[in-house]
C-alpha cells in the first residue's frame, strides 16, 4: 500500500481505527480502553505535523482522499464511542437507583442499628 510507505503514523491510525471499529462491533469495552493510550499518542504526533499534512494534501490527491477517509472514520467511531459512554452512564444510574432501593434508604446504619424511626417515603421504585 502506497499510503503505508508515505506516512507510517497515518497508516498506524488507520489500522487502529479499524481495530476500534471492530471492538465497537463486538462490544469489547476492554479492547477499546486498551487502545486509548495508543490513539492519543498517534493523534498527538499527527497534530504536531498538521500543517505539513495539510500542505501535502493540497498538492497530492491521494493524501487528500486518505485524510478525508481517516476523518470520516474518526467521526463515525467518535459517535459510536459517545453512544457507548451514554449507555454505560445510563446503566450506572439504573444500578445506583436499584441499589438505593434494596438498601432501604438509610433505615438501618452500617452497624445494623436502626437509623431512623420511620422508613423514608417514596423509596418504592416501581420502574425496576
């Protein structure tokens, strides 16, 4: 592949984005987390060379197409990652609500002693 020879950082980012997309397809959040550092390093290196890359894209149609393809993949993966983060936050909120319901809302202290004379009102979570 010509692109690999001309810019190893862009090739590495392209490969990482493909792996990231596959991990998103598989729902593999551990793999996604493991890629974060590598992705940040590559993006930092490419960001430092942004002017050079953009100048190259002005005169080289292949580079222009490659940068556009990479941008599109990053945008698509970014939307998917945001959706995963939103889903995980929702799950965490649901688990917190369920935990509060099953914990009797402070009726008993950590040592098992009665915390208050009455159960707090409104603890019944009919949604779960």
